[in-house]
């Protein structure tokens, strides 16, 4: 699809205002594995069918950043010009947001919560929807291809372009090389400090000289992050945080979270979907039941990083990254700052990263999760005791020309269970409403979703009638999270690696962020440390760190099933019937099945078991599911499930292989085989310690 002349003119004249998604198109990643003989054994018929049916799917485009904090949209837009200024004609969202405090703004998705930030995010979302996918081949040595201009060059590996000061510094340091190794400023530069500070600290602990650069102030937002104790313990075991620092950061502690799927609001609800014709709900202990203060968590990590010799540069926007494969990488910080050099650059700038945008140039997201919500006081204290991790209380919503959506809810108490604050004493709660959809140009605006949130909140939280008058809103939350099937993102350059949300390592079902980082931090920091020790910094070696993980790719089926394509007209009760049935069966199978799923970990044992039981429990529903997701998506998913089975088997063989790998003399070969074994472990979900195994370890 070639963009219109008008859109090309906009792209040409606005490259200094916003960065475009950049990258090569990966038409087929379903059956990537490192062992060719194994690859040929798994679902060859499915592979050939997928290649034929999905060749046009990856051809997409996303020229916009995520979230308000990294947006570069000018507020002087038609959206603002049509926004009335009188109190009588302002939207409810605008009235509420203009009353909330503008303090405590931070980086990262959801870190900025002002009305101006909302307008910028809305404009970015509109621009994403209106964009058209196209194909641009970065390996074709022609700048303009079929009338399509080249992407903004945030990463440059051609010495004819970019900051000559930066190139000169690299050459000077190469000339002063000792034993063939240039005297660069740092081993690693971590770009993006909100979550990158944890990566930086983990690498500093391993003895590397690390710099962390943040465009704004390096601080966490005021609103709590919700996480499980399992993830916090992982940080402690890595030495990133101490038990005292974890205890200081935890502000809220409640016993469990509810999952529920209902055609209408009925609480409490007993029985199964087929017994009550409404839905099913259950509670699961110790999942996202902790509220941690990001401001405390990040400040502690930052101070510990500095005390260990790490360097932090705040309020320091990046201009460009220049890569010399043989020498190192240089960071251009602008004319007033000296360029910085390092052996490796880590992109921790989230899914709004300009590096990721450059690499994904021409690609439109395969899916989007739109999220709106608020943190407010004024809810009923006596019922503010547990959280909701995923919940519905309505059927599929028909939005007319905007398509159909299933709204999901999430809610977490704030300020109970710690620091002497007993359950039942806090009326503060964070509530989210989210939906899965594509980025079709007719999809609803964030303003529409926000108004639906305010309208439906009293049904979800019946202790209030009017959010505007009954609640004291502390913060209004909004973001959209684009997701791509070709994730994790493989590096396009040597010495540059995407980490965390920038790589797409998070589940397409989640909002990404902290939980995904903690799960992979030990693996990623260990792999990066070994890469530095052995100079395995070529893009082919770094690609092994962001290897194909079939369970992450298999999660796409669930997002597909929980969204409605434009033009589809499913039974309004479809989502609730599907999810209520499956969650009932997972709950019946026990904590070892439902808890990993709720923590975004898919394992073959729980997956096959729950699906087989679902077929037996509701066989007549299967044709509707197939029709809803489509045959190509189903075949694609079966390929990933096959690879999950293979990876599980290969992981079981790892103890037999590891001694031979450790004895390898070739450093690159040893590095690659270790990464392959990690891919088998994480790609099969075998890194997750099941509750039954945790009990045995105690």
C-alpha cells in the first residue's frame, strides 16, 4: 500500500517533529529456530500455508510514538482548536483532568497525566490510525523507493552522515587503542532510565562501566505499579535491590486478584457460565497484589547505581547514535555536549523508542491495547480489599462505524496492608478500562474511550454514581500500546540492542513494563555481560539475546480472540462465553495452571490441558472460535504451539548439553549455544517456577 501524496508531503516536512517507525519487514518468523534439522520436522504444511496467507500481513506502518511523554506533536492542532474553553462545553474528561495536579510527571507510558499530554497522545493515536502501511527495503541502496522517502536516521552506521564530532572522537579513541582495544568512555550506554536504570544497575554489579541517559528527570511516577512478590524477589536475588529497599517501596499489599467474565454486572457470582447464563469469576492469590511506589523504587536503584560507580545523565535528550562496527558506538547529545562513546548501546526507551521506530519503518502494528483509567479516592472502603486483574461486566460494545469492542476492567486498592494501614481503611483505588483492537482509521478516539470509562465506571464500582462529583481524582491515565508479531525485535546494527518494551518482549496481552523486565532481567543482563567479556557485539550475536520465543508468539492468538476485527459481527456474548469457560477450566486444573497464565507465562502443559478440556466442555463453540480468529491465524498459532512443544523437549535436554557447551573453546560458539538454551527455557515457559515447585524448595 503506497501512502497518498498528501501523507508523503506531511512526512517530508515533519521529520524534525516526530520520528517514523523504521525497520525491515519480517514476513515469516513463526518457525525460526537455531537448529535447521529440528526446524524441518515441525509442521511443514502449516509453514507453507502460512507463508502464502500471511505475506501481506506484515506490510504495515506506524509513524508515531507511544504515550504523551515522548510525543513530539505540536498542540496547535485541529483537535485543540475544536475544544471549547468554557466550562459548560468542556468534556467531562477535560474538566476532571484540569482539576488534577500537574505535579509528579515522569517518563514512561502513563507517566504524564495532564490535559495537554492527553491531547498529544490523542493526536498520535489519530496519526497512527490514518497511516498506511508500505514496504521500504533498507538494503536497497536507493533513498527514495517508489516515491517513499527514507526514514529518519536516528541510528547511523555510515561515516558520511551524522555528527562529525562524534565520528572524530571514535577515530581518536581508536588511535589510542591499547592491545587493539579503543579507550572508549564506557562499556555500556543505557538509553532510557525509567526502567533502564535496573538494567544499568544489574550490569554495573557485574563489573562493567555503565552510563544511564534519560531525556527528562530520572524518577518514577507517583502512581503505584502493581506486581507480584515473585518479581520483586528476582530483583533481590540479582542484587539489584535489598530486602529493606523492597519493603520501603511496597505501599500496598492485598491477598488476591479476581478474574471475572460476565454478560452483566452481578457480584458476587456463583456457578459456571452454563449454570447461571451470566459468566464466571474466581480469585487467585499473590498475583499483582503488591503496589510499589515507582518513585521510591527508581530512586533507590539510581542511588545504588551511582554508589557502585555508575554514571547518570538526566535531562539529556539523545540526538543520534553513530555505530562503527570495528570501534564502538557514539552518542550525539547535541552541539553543547561532548559526544559519549561506548562499546554497546542498550535501547530501553520503551515502545515509543526512536530506534525501534526507525527499524519498523513502514510497519503498522499488528495489534493495539488502548488503556484509560484513573487513580481516585471516594470508593467504598469496606469492599476495597482485593484487586481485579481482568474483568468484564458487559457484552461486546457496538460502536457503529468505529467497529465493535470488548471492554475489560482492572482495579487495584491503594494504601492497604502495609505501614499499619489495615484492609478496609482506604477509599483510594486505581481503575483501568482497556480493549484490544487494530489501528484501523475508523477505530474510536481515546476521547471516546475515556468518556465510555466515566460512563461505565459506576456500573463497575456501584459505590459511586457520578465520577466527577463522587471521586477525588488524583491522576487520569491513558496510553496505547502497539504490539508486533515480529517480537522480540532483532537488532539491525551491531553494538545496539533493544531491551524490555523497546524489543517487544512483553506479552501482547499485557501493558508491558516492569513485570516483563523483571522476568527477563537475569537472562538479559547475564547475556549482555558475556557478550561484553567476549566481544560478541556483532548484530548476529546480539540477535541471539532477542531470540524467537514461541510462547510469546502463541500469545497472539489470545489477543486475536479477545478483539473484534472491523466488519466482524460476533455474538455479543462471544468473549464472555470463551473466557468464562476457559478460566473456569484453568481454575479447576489448579494454581499451577491459572497463575502462570495471569503472569503472562504460557506453558505447554497448562495450554494443552485447558484447551482439551474446553473442547470437551463446549464442543459446539469451537466452530465459532475458528470463524472468529480465522484459519490463517489458527494455523500460525498451531505452528507456535508445535515449537513450544519442541522447545520444552529441548530444554529438558539442556542439562546433557550444557557440559559440552561450557567446554567449547570457540567463544562465539559457546556464547551462541548458551543463548539457544536460554531461548528453549524462556520460550517454553520453563523459567517460571510453579507454585508446587516453590513449595518443594522451601
